[in-house]
């Protein structure tokens, strides 16, 4: 057939309403999908992450073929695979001689830089379209951010509520009277908690083939494939969403920050992988959440908290990423230089909270947001771990991690490496917070009630070590400054105990091999 349009679809664009597909006819268009080595290895992604993306891509390609589209699918182990998006588009142009290459902009900075070179590299027209699967465009976010000293997410979130009309009354006010119900969503875990199991899916023939490929080609990558049960099709993802709204959203809100040893999913939706692949539409999910509230199946605090994650935080993080790249990747305003501890890869640490979060990360390619922020991330912040090493670790280990969402969350939110443009204060906490929000401390080798010494929870002295070494920067922060009054009242002897305990712990850490995450 004569090919008018070649339509490359990337692995996180698995949506049949994608802008590049709209208005195109099936009889003169070819969809190009590519499994390429560069994308699988620019960091050594978790095995489940690679398997998830490749399997979802193969299933999507089959669905599009069933719908009547011509799909040119390049597998990783195909002969002559060029190993890069640009190389595979060039080969496809040779095969099909299209008039136009029509592609939706990439989610990640480095991929978009490559795409923007295509018009100069190829002898056909190249049309690069905005990704309108998001509520807020890049231009809209830049306009919102202009002249603001602090890019407060809450202000942005309210704009997105108004724009979409989600959880809004007819007279333009927030449903329930408040914009944010986070104050109702901080309950610690209960002893008798038994969350309903998350919907999981046995690998089919396509997924099993991909798992074999990953085990063979990426044997030295982090993580296990044994527990792979992710949804890899839109149908499966919708079933997972239906199960969440039927069984889990009611208690999602109050217990979204709770952590329980061995309970990896709690009441979380576990839908982020499907959303970030394109299998689920965030607005559809927000409307389902709103329906659950309207029908009395979920309280306002759970529904609002879920919606805020999607049209608030997710949209905000994307806008912040594109506003601040490429500089965001190298920000290190706290001058953190310590190497990532080896136990982040092995899980071998006596700190029970860290060990459990790393175990879940290794086995499931997942840990929920408080585990990522207030256990793993809090440790990296307090210990002064090099932001680039922390960024690479998070990008490697989580199945839902793409740089546009991972980098600002880690660099700016977790590590305060941007100096406070995103977060109004560092999310630093002692062991008391973890003890309050989890059951980790009950059987830990360290005592959370001890503040200093070999048996003290390391978070306790590390907290004050962090505050002391960054006093010049943080003392003027209105959300942090009063803490230094407590520090000063301790006296020099007590201060020295904290600092010495923290220093001894830091010196005991064994750093991982630098650059391992990038195969260096």
C-alpha cells in the first residue's frame, strides 16, 4: 500500500485516542512501535518495568491490528534492530517511504531532544504534536508559573479543579466546602487492618514470552520477575480500577500514609503503572471517583485525595519538570555528596523500615508514596546522598517511574535539591514519624525511643545532623526555623551526642559501586 503517514507510538503512549492517530485513515497509515536497547538500558531498569512496558506494547499492537491498523512492530531481538528510536524511525522510513512522520511529543526530555532532530535527519515531513492526554499544557503551566516566587501545588490544583469541573458544585465551589481534606488522611495503621487484595493478573502467552526475553537479556538488572502480575492491557487495567473503586477507595484516604510490615499494597489503587503507560485516562478515573462519592460509596476525603494525586500532583509535577529541565537533573543546592549505600540494592540493613521498603521494591517494582518519601527518601535526604545517585535508583526500581514524574519528585520534593522552588520545606523527619505511621519500629533491631548511641534509631541523630549542617539555609524558613530553638536548648553536650552518633552511623555505611545504575 501507499503509505501517507508513519505514526511512531512510544511505550508510554498506549492509547487509541492518541493525538497522532486522530484524523488518520487506516488504509494509508502505518503505526510504528519499537522495543529498543537504548531505552531499556540507559539506566538498568527493574526487570518488571521492562517486562511491563514491552508486554503492554505488544498487546497494544495486537489490539490495533485487530482494529484494522497496519502495525510495523520491531521486537528487541529482531535482526537489524538499530537500538534507538531515531534509528528505527529511519529504517521504517526506508521500508514505507511515508510522506509524513506524525508523532506525539515525548514525556522525557532526552527523548524529546532526539525527536526534535528528526525534521533535519529525515527526507520527509515530521509533525510533532502536543500530548493532550494531560489537562495542563506546557504553555499553560509556564503562564501559571510566571512571576511566582513559590510554585505552590495547592494553588495549581485549584486551577485544575476549576478547569475540569471535577468535584465542583454548580456555583463553582469545591464539593463539600473545602478544597483539600488532607487533614483527614493521616491515620496510623490499626492492628486489625486487612485491606482487600489488589486485582492482579496471571501472565498470558505474550507476557510469558516477554518475561523469558527479559530474564535472558537483562539478567544483571535489579529486581525479581517472580511476582509479575501487572495489568498489561486496557481491559485488565479497567478491571483493576473497578476493583479499587468497589473495594478499596473507601479507606484509601484515611490510611494512605499508613505503613504495615509485609502489607505492600495497603489501600492504594496500584493504577499508576497503567496511567503512565496510557492504558487508563486520569480524567476517567477522577470521574469514577466522583461517582463513588455521589453514590455514597466513598467519603469526600478519600475521593478528594485520589483526585488530587491525578489532576493536582501528577499534572503539577509534569509542568514543573518541563519548566526546569535540563537544569533540574543537576540541581544539588544542599551539596549532598555521599554515595548511595549498598543496602539500597541488597536490602541488607538492620533498619526494619528500610529493609521492608526495599524488599517490596525488589519483589514488586513498587512501594507506595509514603514509603518512597518518608522512609527511603527521608533517609537519603538526612544522610546527604548525592542527588544523581538517588535519582537513578528511583528511576531504575519502580515500574511507574519515567523521568518526567520521577526526577522532580526525587530531586525537588524528596531531596530539596532545587533549594525550595517546589517544596516549602525539606521533608525531614526523625524516627518518631515512622513509628507513628507504621508498625516497623516494634521489632526493629534499633530502638526508636533512644535518641543517641549504637542502639538508637539512626533516623533520630541523622535528623539533627541534617538540621545542624544546613542551619544557614533553613533557619530563616518559617516552617522550619522554630526547630532550632529546640536544638539550642539542648546544650553543647547533648548536641555533640547527636552529631557524634550520626557521624559514626554514616561512617559505617558501605557505598554501592558508583554508576552501577547506568551500567558504568
